[in-house]
C-alpha cells in the first residue's frame, strides 16, 4: 500500500510554478493535511507496498501443511491394531468422539478422538509428552538422530512463529543442527508437530507477512490491540489516499519540477490502486461486522453425513483385506466418516486426494470396497435440501474447474465440486466435494461481495488473469513499485519541508 504524499509550501507547492485553484483556504487545508498525515504514515506505506511484493511469492506466515506432514509421516502398521475404534473409545472412557483418525504416534498406531489420543494396540491413553519424547518425535519427523536436536524449552505463551497455534499450547521447541536451521514445535498434549520453520522461511516472513500484517509478537499477542492498530492505521490511510486523489485533480495545472514531478506523476498513476488497496485492508478488520450474514444450512453437515458417527459400525482392522483393497498402497492416516448414513474410511497415503473405502455388509460378515466414483449430484442435492427446508435449491452445478468464489492456487481445494445455490433471503451458496460428500465452502450474498471488495481489490485476483501468470505478477509488481516510489519520494520531500520550516522557526 502507498499514498500520494505531497510536500508543499503553505502558499505554493515546492517545485511548482503557478496555481489557479480558486479556494486558497481549502487548498491549503488539503495540502497541509495530506503532508502531515503522509509524513506520519509514509514509511509504513512503503513497507506495505514492498512487503506486498514479497508476499506474492513467500505467502503468509510459515506453516506446516497437511501434505508436508503426511509426507514425513510413517505408514500405519495395521498389524499392530488390536482394538476396534469402539473398543478403544470405551477403554479410554471417551464419550464424545468428534473427529476420529487412526495415525502413527510414537511409532505406534493410535486413535485420535478429537483431542484425546488412545493407542490402538493396548488402549492406553497417550501420556503427557515430555522433552525426551518431544525430541524423539522431532528426530523421527526430520529423519535425524536425536543427538542433532536441542530442546529449547516448553512454550507456555506463543512466540513469533506459533502465534497461529496458540490453542495447541504448551509446545516443546526443538532446534535441529542441520543445514536449514530447522525449528520444530511439538504439542505437549497430542505429540503432533504443530509448526516447522527453517532459516529460509523465517527470513521470508520477516520481509513479507510480518511487516505487511504488523505481525510482531508483542503486538499480535494482544488481539484487540493488534486489530485496533490495523483498523486505525488503515483507516487514516484511506483518508490520506483520498486526499491525494483530490489533490491530483486540483493541482493538475501546477507545473512540478524535480522530485515533486516524479511524485505527482507516479501518484496519479497508482493513486486509485492506493486508495482501493488501503480501503480493502481496512475492510479486512471487519468494521461493524459488515460482511457477516447468517445464511442457511446450519444442519448441512449432519444432513450430508446422515447422523453422528457410529463407531460400532467399523469392524476390526484386517491387514490382508486392507492391502488387497488398497492395491498395495500404504496408508498413513485413516479417518472414520459417516456419509449418507453409511460408514466409510478416508485413507490418506500422502499422494493426491484421499481414497474412500466403504464398509459393506455380506453374508460372511463385512468387507471393504473402494469407492472410485463420486456421490451422485441427485443424492447430494436431496440431502442438502433436507438441511434447508425453508428455501429451495435454485440451481445445482457440478463444476470441473474453479469459479470466481471457489478457487485456489494450490492443489488442496478438491475438484470437481458441486455448487448449490439456495433461494433464501441471504442467497447462500454451498460448495460440496462429491467424492467425500462434505461441504468445502459456503458463501452468503455479503460474503460474495466481500470476495470482490476485499480480495478482488486487495489482491487483484480477478479470474480473467489471476491464473495467467506471469501477466498478473508483472502488473501487480509494477503497481507496487510505483506506489513505493511515490510514497518514498513524498515522505522524503515532506520531511525536508518540515525540516526547513523548523529551521525558520
């Protein structure tokens, strides 16, 4: 973000010849307001613009994606699973299951019932993870000997890299003696790797997300203070940008010279983008909850699943049957699901989308069957309609590609996707993954407006060119550099003008 900063003398602008604006007092007020607000925020706007370029490639704060975690996760040893999910839950005293996943913890298969972890071979609950266990988990995750890791302490409060993982505190911090200077954070409660950073990702964050979002630890720990800081700096920035646009018109007959000419010309070119960028940044703080809208479909998840998860419907694990069903693929994580009233396993191998395996009743008992085909549009539409009896489905479209609202620049968002538009007062849209029968996105009318007013204006991610790189990169970088140039020059000239005024007084 930037602003059209102007350093102009009380009567005539510095470096300007002639001025015909008819209201001297108003003109003087505009110039002085623009000048001093620009001096106050100019450096911040330069930082916003330059860090915005960095964020195009560095992304947000460092994160450990599900794909990266699965890639480093060892395959499940199903031969050691002696307990069914129902038996493990009963033995551990788990009554409310929530999300249920079978995964490897401390080299043993374990069920994860929400936040409770139960070993699948003995039914024991996972004990609290201490420094030695955390070091072993980190060593196995990185494929390094434990001697190359140093336990750097137990975090009770978030540091710079775990601000988004505060719900997982306390966390063990481990520092690896490797070429990348890797740092890991292991949950004391679950043993999960909550975060992984390297020297490279930390350096990129310091030139990208941290300055752009003002994501400094002392400020970000206080959510209210951080939100108010962003709200007021961007709000004042909107006023500053609008003043600059007004002066761009009222000063068009002024003949600028030197740095002021460069400042004026660059400001005229990027002024509109400056105003929209800072305005959309202000909107990201949700002033007065402007985009929040209730919509419909509170029971959509329940309607698509057909009810709560019934652990008794999942049989004991038979390694031979699983190997045959998966054609030799090695599962790393198995999630228990209920889809349209039937039990299913979502099997993640670390390669592509999860495989869906159903539990089929036979004369001899139960059997496993892979489901390669998606659930039908008709069945998904019918169940979605059950969740929203007060409004009809206006349209149902199976999209093979992203549209203007459901899109992603990485492979996480599943395709094809079923888009259901409801004729309710909030015009709610649902996007449903037909392979797993689950809602992956939901937008009300206001949320769709926010997509254009915030994301569209802030990222210029309009469909006609957002995926046609490097065209988008070239245009956005040019605008950011122009904004940084205009802001930097304006800040320099404004400070020089203030210095001269101070010497005269």
